[in-house]
């Protein structure tokens, strides 16, 4: 694309397509079919029921997608399985690692990993058909650098996910001690889009809010925007700042 407006740039940054599954997911579906086509072929527990959900997925992230939950939990399990098989000293990135997983894991291993994923989700959430937004959460409780997380405390659903799967809007999340849900700890933090012209026009968003005290109204006031991939206007010029000022501070007073 040769030209962007602020709106189209934000839209591009929030493209929901997860390119990391373009080859990986078809390899699972193909290998499961190979297992079924064998004489007396069968699949591990739960897999056959889950395959139509994965086949129907458009590879776009969404808070309501159960296929996304299955695919990401399964793919992470495959990464753990394949990583020890990478030859020592071999340089590898996400793309080459995905190809390595496809080529260096057997059909029965892929199918078994999906069965184990289904069992894990059923154990933790009572069913394997879990919308992504129910497990992938934003939470800010203390403002500390090393945040603590709690399934019993308020949190927000997040559709986007780790850049490992092709999400430019990155939200790297995992479980923590005592949690079944996943909470973001890496990825997008401060994000801005800027248009340079006769007057600078910009929008931005920060993870949670500018304040670090939980009692401050700006502690999580930007969280709704952040979790939805939205931005707020930046007040760049003095006259704009004056229109929105909350309080003045003069050094020494």
C-alpha cells in the first residue's frame, strides 16, 4: 500500500489475519485425514469432533472464536514438542520454526497434541469449546512491573494474540501460578500513529493508563481502547492541551 490515512494505518495495524496458521493448521488437518485413511484408522479422543471447527476457521482473531483457542493451545504444545529437536546451533525464526514443526513431527504426534489440548481445555474450563476472549485477558491490579494476576478479579477480553502467529497488534499472554486464564505481559505497550503535515495529527494508546496507582482514575482508563485496538487523540498543540487540562503544576509550588 502506497499511502495511508490515520484510519487506514490503524486498520492495517489491527489486521486480524493470523498468517502463522496458513501452513501449520492445514498440516494438522491433512495429517489427521492420513490417520483416518489408514486401515482401521482412528483419531485420539476428541479430535474428530474438533476438526470441523478448525476447518471452518477463517484464521482471523476474534474474542468469540473457539477455533482460535484450539489452534493456539495446540500450536504452543507443538512448539514445546518440536523445540528440543532443533539441531544445536541452528538459527531459527518463527517462520522457519513453523516449517520445522510441520516437517519434523509425525501425524500421530500432531493428532495426539490436539487431543491433549482438548483435554486441557475441558479440565480447566469444563468444555473445549472456549471462546478466545474468555481465556485471553488483560488485567492490571497493582501497577508493579512484575504484575500479579487473579482469575477472581476483573479482567478484559482481548482478541489479538502473540506476534508468533502473525498478529501485528501483539499481546503475549500465558497462565500464571494459580490461574487458568492467560494474562498479557508482553507485546504492544505504547502505540502511536502520526500524520505529518501543516499541523501534526496523532493518536495513541498505552497499556492500561498513565498512572501507576490503582486508586488513580487514569490507572486503567485506556484499557477499553487498548483491548479493542482503538486509539485516542493526542493533544499536541498548547491550545489543545489547554482545552483538556485537568490540573496545573508549577515547580516550587
